[in-house]
DNA sequence: AAGGTCTCCTGAGGGC
DNA sequence: TGCCCTCAGGAGACCT
């Protein structure tokens, strides 16, 4: 499940391979691979030169030698692979972008990912313009972010996943962040102290930085194992996906609850439920 | 208006 | 073995 560290790992890998390359041709193999909001068919980008690869939160985009950008969101299972043109098409290959000596392929099993041609405003594509800056952004403002959390009339876990409050955090890092912060996922934002909210944001930043550092080392030909089978990253998780296993801090059994239409993993002792 | 829920999708895994 | 059910979740549409 690509969250900020995984998307940043992909961005770094893409930047290494595709900057300066000219898009010769684009083939689209699945209708859902092009977002409905795309201004034009992806094939219209033939002839464009890739000038850079940018990111905000989980949104990724290719800057081109024209005003439009090619935006990508990996969704649940999207991957970019650098392949030789002669290489057999991968299962679930949705788009192939001919870059001359190499090919950039978009592979996506669950088809929640998409590509789109979009305009930008202040350098940010339309689809990402409403989301908050992520904590890796040089202009990320911690105080502003704390204020956005405090203004939310909802639980901290929901706010962490709200890309308009803080971007880049997904279910895995949200759970890890709350465990590190010793905060129960259902704690109401408005009942938290600003200093605690600040701590949560800093822990989110920290856990994602640590994951990025590990993601960088396991990066192999732009391949990110979305099923977590490579293990390097999974090993450092304290609570996510560890229901029934012991908390690394206190050895209590990790619990899982259904919440906000997804799973939340937490330690019942380190992260006690707040009083009603 | 803002918060909460539903929906899109595929494959894995469990139960019987 | 095969069939049906549940689960995984990012983000936007939709409802209240």
C-alpha cells in the first residue's frame, strides 16, 4: 500500500531513470488507468520531454516541456516499472510509455491507481491542489498543521488519514504514529492538547522518514513490493498487521478494531481508550 | 458545511 | 475440489 515513503521511493527511482527522456508513444491497456478528469487522452503526450518528477503527499507527477503534467496516483496497488521494450508484459500492465531505449510501465492489480493529463496552479496539478502539504515539504508549517487538527470535530485516526489535514499518511503509518504517540485511534482531536497533536505530527514525520530510509535501500529497478513480501519494512512495524502479537514496549496483545471502514491496530495498554 | 459512509476493484485466504 | 464469503484500502461521490 503505497503511502508517502513508498511514493517518494518511486519518485526518486523515476527521477533517476526518466528525466530528460522523450515520450515516444503511450499505449493504454485498461480504461480505468486514465482518470475521468484527464484533460486529454494520455496518448496526446507523445512527443513531450520529461523535465522532472514531483510529488505532494501520495500524488506524483511528471513535469514536461509543456504546461500540462502527467499526474499519477498509485492507489492501492499501482507500480511503475522500468522495462526493456522486449520484456514480456507484466500481469496487470495498464499503461506502457515508450521512452526510446526503455519503457516505463504502469502496473496495477486493483485498478485504484490512475494517470491523468492535468494543468497546474503554482506548480501543483489540479487533482492535488486541495490537499495539505506533506511533512517532507520544505514549506510544511507545523503550527498550521496543528491548528487544522485542533479544528477537526472527529477522531485523531480519521484526521491523520484526511489528506486535507496532513497529506501522505495512510493506514499503516497512521497506526504506527499513534502507537508511538501513545494515543488511542478514537481520541477526539478537539479534546487533545496542542502539544500532543504536535507530537503526533512529529511522530508521523519520523516514522515516514525511517521507512523512506529503508525503502531506499530495497529499491530494485523501480519495483516496490506492495504486498510487503520483501520484508525490510514490515519488520519495523510495531502494531500494523500484528493483531494478537505482543506490543514491542509492554508485551500486551495488539488489538485490531474496525474503524472508519478500515482496520486500526493499537496496544490497549500503551494506548488506552480515552474516557467518554 | 462538515463529517461519516459507500463504492470502485482484484486476489488471497478461510470455512465447509 | 470448488464455491462463497470476507478482507485489504485511497479518495472521491454521496448522504445527512
